[in-house]
C-alpha cells in the first residue's frame, strides 16, 4: 500500500514512494482524488503510474501522449475506466491487472506518479493504492502523518515521518497566513474584500489601477512593468500561464506621471498571429493605455490626478480644467453624423466632414491571418470597371475595414490568396451592403467571388436549370438542387422515377447486360478450337488465334523455323521447320567463313590447292555499248582459261589477299536490279530498258537463271551509291557457285567466264582472287589478278548523248546562242556561241554516232 499527494504539470513526475517487499505484482487497486486546477483539457486518465522493481526494471500504466522515460508501457489511458476520460475534478477508482508485467524480486520497490498529457496545465493527484502479489514492509509500513488532528493526516500511515501540518488562519494546510492577507479597509483604493488578515498595505489616498490582460497562445512570453517619472518600478507582472485566459492585475498608486510597458519575449506581441491577445489599463474606470499588436514591447506614458487631463480642445474628452495633458485624449467620437449619408456613423458625436452623401453602402472587412501579404480583393461593377481594391496587407491578425458608397446596381466582389490556401482562422472576410450580410468566409483556395445586386439582397437559388430555382433571389446561397434532373425514359437501365426533367443521360443494356456498355465485357474468342478460346464470351470479336506449327498461340512459325540441314553452316538443332535459309561453305576445302580447312603454311592457299595448276590465261573485258546510260560505257569483265573443262567456282578476297572493284566516278545501279546477275529479271527489261546496263557480279550467268551466291560481301555502298566493292577483312567474302551446278561457270568458245558487268563513265580498276575446279577435282587458286581500263565515248555535236545529231542538239545550241566566252556548246573553239557555230552544226546535222 502507499499514497502520494502532488501537483504536476505536463510530463512532470512525483518523487518516488519507496518500500521493501518481495513477490510479483499481480494487480493494482487505486483511489484517486483528482483536481483540475487550471480548468484545462486534462483528464484523470492522463495519469501514468510507474512501478520499479529491485532490479531496476520499470513498467508504466496509463498516460495520454507521454510516458515515464525508461519504463515499458503496459498501455495508455485506455487502461483506466471510461469515466476517467473527463475534465471534471472528483474522486476516481480503478483496478488494473498486472499479470505478465515482467517484474519480480525481493528488495526495494518504488511507485511514482506522472502527468502523461504533453500540454497539460497544473493538476493535483492525491492517490492511494495497494498492489497485490507483493509482501513485506510495503504491505503495512506506510510512512506519513499519523496525527489525526493534522490537516495532512494519512489514515493508512503506520510510521510517522514528522510531516504533520496544521491549518493557518487562511485555512491553508501548513500555510503562513499570506494567502488571505490584504487590505481590509473598505475605504482604501486597494481594498480586498476577500482578505481576512490586514497586511498593512491599505492606500487611502491612491488611485485604483486595473490592468486587464487577454492572454494569447503563449502567455509565458508576456510581462509588464509600471514605472514612475524617476524610473522606479511601481508594479509589475508576468510571465503568465493559461493560454487564451484573462489575467486581471489591480493595484493602487498616487497621482503622478507613469509609463506602462508591456513586453513579449518572442517579439511578436500579444496579437494576432498566435491568438487574439490584448491589454487595457484603466484608472478609476478611465482607459489610459491599450493595445496588443506590437513587437518586443509597447510603452505608454500618461499622467493622472489633479491638474491632469486631456488639453486638446478637439478631443472627445477635452477637459478645460486640465493644466497638464495626461496623454489620454480620445477622438473616437468623430465620424459622419448625417443619417442620410451612406457612411453615417451612429456612434459619432462630432462630424469630421467624411460624409459622402446618399448611396448604397458596401463595407468590406478583412481580418488578416499570419500571411497578410497573400490577401487582396477587388470590387467591380457590371461593366467590369474597378470600384475599390484592398491588400496586400502588411500586418498579421488585424482587421481592416473599408466602406464604399456606390449607386444602385450589380457588383462583383472577388477576394484572392496568392498562395492558394485562403485565409486561416481566425482570419476571414465579411461583405455587407447597407448593413445586410451578403457574404463571409476565408476557407477558399486561390479566389472566391460573390456577385450581387444592391436592389435585391434576397438569398436563394439563382440557377434557372435547378429544381428549386427562385426567380426572386438576387444572391445565390449555394442551395440549388438538381435531383429532379435525370433519365425519364422507363425503358432505360438508368431510369430515374423521381426525375421530372430529362438531361439526355439515358443508357441501355448492351448485349452483355451492362448498363451503357459497349459489349466488351462479354466479347472475346468463341471458337473452342482456338488457343485463346474464352468459354465465358458470348460475342465473337474476331480475336481468335490458333497454334502455329511451333505450338505458339497466334504464332507465325518463326519460333521454330530456321535451317534444319546439319551439314549447313547455320544449322539450328532446335528448328523443326526449314525456312530455306541454310548456307554452306563456298568450297569443299573451305569452312563457312571461307577459310581453308587445311593450310599448313598459313599462306591463305589451301593445301589441296597449293600445287594445283590452272589453265588461267588473263582477265579481260568487252564493251557492251557506249552511251548506254547518260553517256556511260557498259563493260563485261571475264576471266580467260585455256582448259574448257576447268570451271570457275569463286571470286573472293580477304585481309591478306584483298579484292577490290572500283571506278573513278560511280557505277550505274538500276532500281530494278541487284548486286548479282541472279537479281536481273529479263522480263522487266521492256519495263525499264536501262535495266540491261545494271552493274553486277557473277560467275558465268547473266540473269536470274544463274545459280550464283555470295557470302561476306558488303554491297551497301555498291548498290546504294555506285561505290566500290572492297573485301579486305579477316573474315573475307566471295561470289561463288556450287561446283558442276552452273553450266556458265565453264569457259565458252573463246575460253571466257563472265565475272561482272559494270556501267560507268570513269576508269575501272579491279583486283580479284579466283578459285577454279579442274576435271579431276583439284581446286587451283589464281591470286591477285588486276585489270584497269576505260573506253571514252565521244561524238562531236551529240550534246544530249542520244547517238544522233538532231533537232534536240540544235535547240541546246540555240539556248546558248550569244554566250560570249567559256560557253557549254562552243563548236568552233573560239569560246563563244555565234552564227559560225550554227553553220558547223548544220553541216553535220543528221549524222549518226553509232
């Protein structure tokens, strides 16, 4: 058993109650007398009790949002009964199960009380308890006051600890009579009716000073001093507690001059960023100083007593008998006193000439939040002209009011926040017209707009499409109801029987039974044979797929298609479908890259061909035609052999034995042709006769009847730009045939085997390597054979290169007629084109260049 009586603020802990015992705590029975001293938001359930065992282990029970440091929490305020969760002072009891708490031992135990509410004001805990499961001195050895006449008598105590106290004359236990001391003279200015003992402080010739402080959210920052003209402190107060409460300081002082200074330690005054605080000092009921919106401090100097008063004759409280101004002149009685003016001030007693005359009075009142610079507003008429504006403001927590007199009409008020979060409470705005509230608020985003007419301030729904449209309303109050609008067609799936106005929203079930649907929810593949068959689908959407030969749903056989010939260079053992892509070595003694399978001396010549003789004679060419395409000449290049049975099987090159075919200009390439003779389709020559002069490589054949292939050759520049063919890398490249499969690979009657057709207007140079095959199966190599040639086509006067000197050429000459020098069509060599050139042209007119 034990007891503690203590006053604790937020997160404060009592001194521990220590006792000797042995065992394991099983349950706690507590009786609590709880007093909410500051009438704040604390609960009895904020109490946290900590129990510490002999080994230093600690558990805590209760607490709202804080718990004793170093203790294991067994639960928060929810462990206490529900009737503990109130702010009412009184007596409370509870029993808490402590089994499984982890504490046990023999030795010194301790119990402490802790205020577990993080923002709590002062509360008093008078608690007594017993803990089941612990035996020892703690069971009956409670220390305390055992004198039953003492005001702090502890009935449970068995050991007197010398703490007994008696009531003082004020009724305070252990007090010093100071709590009820004061002035008991009712004629004194500082008479205290609550005082029981006179403390000698009565002032019979002083003035009654009353300082009222309405505290903000941080009362601990507020202090004040009252000093006389010598600088001596007459009275002072603060810092305070109790956010948002009112503190009243009363004291007496003689007639004299004083300075009241109010301080804020944080430097933001008492108003208005963190609470609407203020202060006012009255002397014998007359106000001498007031404020609240300041920084570090605010000082007011004034004088009171005989001879002091307001000496300003224009002030509302002018005192003609005053000899010295007391600094308290009041001008609040000034304003417009004309009842007919729209800015009439009923409280004004002195007219200040501010009356604006008849009209409609629009008043905008703005109370700023902590970010006054974000707030602005405008008032415009129905033409869009600006009538008045306000903001941005500079001071937080103040109220700025502006009244505008306008003619009767319609206006729009817009208030904006540049940050987009409106005006924080307690800030906001109020809009009135002739003292009638039109709008108010603050909880908006970027902007809030109100439209109104001064001749109709009735509130209601102004939307003609609404069910509750009010034609007599002048200001929309946000109550428009559209519940009567909807689908009025009974056959529709969204038919609204309560709707009286059809809004065109009617929907109907689709084939899947979905209201307003598009049939997609039950559409899919309905073919059971398909690999993506959907048994739940009722509408076929054409999406059915089937397995290809590779077993892929919707596939194109590509996943298992490739070369299936094990003898091929690109054999794919995983392929099950041959796609005709198989490639093979260019010769029996070469690998797939064109390299010798046997080359003991690494000279690039296969051992089988090392000693093989060849009947090769030379490289040569024939001119197929001149001026075939744009003045170009077409050549056919051949290799000559003496043995008609020796066939040419490959034209090739690699890094050590390069192959090049080049021209000083460009090779002609026809769009219908290709890099090999096998690409030429004779049936297309009538479509484009120039196809007959396309540039290509071959072995024997001259069109698509030739069985000619290539490997490792890059034809991009040759085909795309008429550029050279160059084979000089380690992998090499070749144009080849399969032996005995291409008859044209054997020499013709002249011993020639065709290897290329080339059309160009430049000089041709080529270097090639040849591999042949003799009748006895030997494969001779003919290395680095070169040839350079050019046939220049000239026909005097055939300017358009069509092989005939005709009308087209005369027209070109006439187009150049009169050219004085360096002319394109000068025929007599004098540089110009004149009549002499025309006579030369006429002399050869009709001549054929063939």
